[in-house]
């Protein structure tokens, strides 16, 4: 991505187990729903990722839904982001276009 180029998705489409984005600069990103849910950018999820794992945590229904995350809705927020409502009830993550692009880049 060239510096100063405004990110613009030409299309966003549910594609199997993920989201496929065709960008205006010709790049195509496929983001698995599992990755999107795991990398939710909200403050609560960021805080949870900082905590060490709890080996005595009790598995709940939310954990079972998290094993197969599915978006129920994707709401545009201005011209810069999307809010995803997940099947586990989580809905506070606002995914900016820059963040979606970054998640879609090879590691």
C-alpha cells in the first residue's frame, strides 16, 4: 500500500468461513471470522488479551460459540470502519479499514 493512498474497499463479501475484501488498489484480503473475532479491537478484548490464561476457567456457552464465530451483522461506521455484531452477542468492536487491511496482510 502506497503512502498517502486512502484505503477503499470496492466490495466486502461473506466467503465461506470468512470475509473477502476487494480493495481499490487491487489487493484482495480474506479474513477468517475466527481471526476477526480473536483480534477484536475493543477495549475489553484488548484487556483480555493482556491477561495470562486461566487454567481453571470454566467453559461457558459463550466459549462454545467462540469456537465457531459468525458475524450476524456488519454495520458501516462513517466511511472509515465497520462494527461487527457476533453470534456470541459481542458487538463493541469497531474495525477500521486500516485495521482490516493490516489483518489481511501476510505475517
